[in-house]
């Protein structure tokens, strides 16, 4: 439920951030580059001809992170990844990344550009900022939700990468039994050379646009991210156009638990899952409902609840296509750590 409410905020920001901007897609310009020498036409030589000086590739558009790594928090989620079917983005997947910030921390421009628009959100408690970027004749846009604007942030102003745009809006929510105050932004990247027919059709995962420093910083932030959809949508970049019920198969890589675990999310608003524990041949060993609490500290918890049987209590941690899972016998106490856990893998597809 909490996630759904958080999702409403996401949507508010996303609508503000993504709606109505002037979209001026530019066709990719064909780059006329000298053809490399054809090695087959070169006369035989005792030593290979020296390689021609490489033609500098046109600079590609890259972004830095809208967050300083030290401002990252994961009290409420840490990062909501691209494509996950969360809250009001359930229909066609999350078109960006949500970053959780320390309360009071600044949101940063991810690249040099020109502020295209600054629009108050529906409640007026936050603003959506759109920054346009042009690189090699191609148009890009980054979107942010900001609680309090930095004074110089206004339409038409130019910004540099890393420039503070304002302070992340903070929210207080009761999640399970814990009340958490957290701040976040919805960060979206639109590449107008891309179009996939969904809502926010130009939205792309920032993953492939990160500069090297941003990629390194992101890894440390992502490591601690927790969100309800991780069991079926565990990646930094998940596909948006999917069908429910959605099943993901996790295959044992190391350890002694079930050789295979399938999790199924019935619909795009579900916060629990059905599961099937399978043996090596794929036969069902146990099936039922899996209840998770990804925000439990120090470890996310999972209860495997078979129909009419005793729960198996477990803990888990998902990082992309790898899951550490530990659970006990039916009726046994919950493990208190991932020591001795089994490791599962799932392919990104
Ligand atoms: Zn978002």
C-alpha cells in the first residue's frame, strides 16, 4: 500500500516532468567518415601495416547522476529502477529512475543544457524541471522533480552538469510498522531518436548514457536498493512492455536450497507473489504465496506460505540478476543473516 501511495507521488512528478514538453526529434545525421583501408587489398607485407590513426568518434551524449553518492539513502527504496511496474506506472512501466536522497540534499543537473520548463506539481509542493540537451544534432531531455527550487533555476537558464537544481522534496510515510521520512526525485531521460510506442515513448533507461564516474557511483547506490518488484523485475533496466501475470525463474547457482524458484506477480499493483519451489527436474516441491517485506532491516524478509501448511521464514537480497536467499524448515525461526545462503541467478531478457 505504501508503495502505491508513493507511486501516486511518482506519477504526480512524472506528469509534471514529462507532460507537454516540446518534442523536436531530429533524425540521426549520417556521419560521413573515411572508410578504413581494406586489409584484403593491401599488398602482402612481412609485418602488418601500422593501424591508421583512429578517427575520433563523435562524442555521445552522457549524463552524470542527479545525486551525490553520499546523499543516497535507502530507508524507503534507494532506487526504483527503470521499467518496473510500480504504483501508477503499472500500465507501462516506470519511465525513469527514482533516487532516494538524504532529507535536505540537492538534486543536480545531469548534463549541461538549457532549462526548458519549470512547472509546479499538482499539489504545488514540488516542481518538475525539464532540461533540454543537444549533442551532435540530436535532442535529449532530462526531467527531475524538485521540492524547493534553487534561485537561478528558471526557463531559459543554462545549467552545467552537477549544478544544484533545488532540494529534493521530503515525504513521511508509514511503511509496514515503521514511519520513514525520505526524499526523492524522479529522474527521466528522453532520447528523441528513440520511440517505443508507450506513454513517455522517448524515455530511455539512463543506464547506457552514464559517464564512467556516474556508472561507478551508481553501482554503490544500486547495491542497497530495495523495492517490492525486485523478485520479478530485478534489473537496473527492465522492459516496460510486459504482460501480467509476470513470472521470473531463479536458478540455483550455489547452496543447498531448492534448485529453482519461480515467482509470479499476478498484476501490476500486487505487492505479494505466488511461488513454486522446484527440484532439478522442474517438478514442484512446494507452492503457495510469498509475502515479502523488502524494507525490513537489516535484511529484506520473505515468508513462503503454502496452502494449509506452515510458513518457511526467510531473508533475501537481490542485486540485479543475483539473489541471495536463506530460509528455514517449515515452522522454524527466521534466519538472522545470509550466512550460508543459497545463490540464485536469473537472466536479463
Ligand atoms: Zn519515477
